[in-house]
């Protein structure tokens, strides 16, 4: 699941506009917020394409000896922009937290579209998914 939406050059790591960039929600985590209540954090990440996201995942999983110093890690990253947030879980899931990642993503995509005021985007669904 993801969406296609233009990444403006001012927000892109390489200062180039990317029409129909592939945006995906990833790194969903539940934890304790600053107020001690349940919170959810996630990233909304832009890639040049869906394939670029897949290539980054492949590179991360195939690295035999990940280098923890220098610039090598940046050389194999395909993400162009990342928006990270942590929100109270009850504001996103007022009745109950979905039991699946896909269920959470469905609600999170709706939230992010409304919060950022996105218009002109195209939903991208994986095989077998519904809006």
C-alpha cells in the first residue's frame, strides 16, 4: 500500500522534483508517549518509485557486512524524504487498535492525507488489497 504524489524539489534530498513519487508508511511502532499513554510512531517516506523502495529493502537485507561508518549507507538508500511522527494511539484508533499492520496502515494513510491536506494523489494498492 502506498500513494503517488509529487515530491517538491525543496523537500527532496537531491533538490529535484519527483512527479508521482511513491510514498509509503513504514516503521510503525507502538510505545509509551511523553505523557505515559500509549502512542504510535511511524514514518511517511518518499521514493522515486515503488521499485526504488523494493531495491532499498533488498540492499538492506543482502548486506553481508553492513558498514557502520562512512557514507556507504547513504549510497544505497533510495529514500528521498522522510516525515516521522509520534501520536497518541487513542486519537488514531479511538475504539480499538487494528490487529494487523495492513489495518493500521489503512487508518494511518487516511490520517496522513487529511493532516497534510494532500490532493492530487493516487492510491497504490498491492494485489488483493482494498481501499
